[in-house]
C-alpha cells in the first residue's frame, strides 16, 4: 500500500490537510490499522453462525 498516496487522496477527499510534520504519525497509524485488518481477515468466520443484533430505536421515534 502506498501510504503517501493514500494520505494525499483521503485528505483531499475530506478537505483535511495533513501538515508535513504529522505525515509520519498518520502513516504509522494507517500501517498499524492495515496490519490489524490483515490479521482479522485471517480469522475464519461461518456465515451460518452470523447473528445480527437488533436495531435500537428510541421510544416514540417515527422511523419504524
């Protein structure tokens, strides 16, 4: 993953400039997040055992 290109694209997409002195920290965080995501993707999951939680609705809300 080209972290510098991702930082540029993501920061431009949301209109949040990243100062040069913060880029190493942002890149380090993104690399750590990518490493954790890769680790989690290795865990086998059985879709048949997937249990979805109910959606919480506030009492008196009109959305369902």
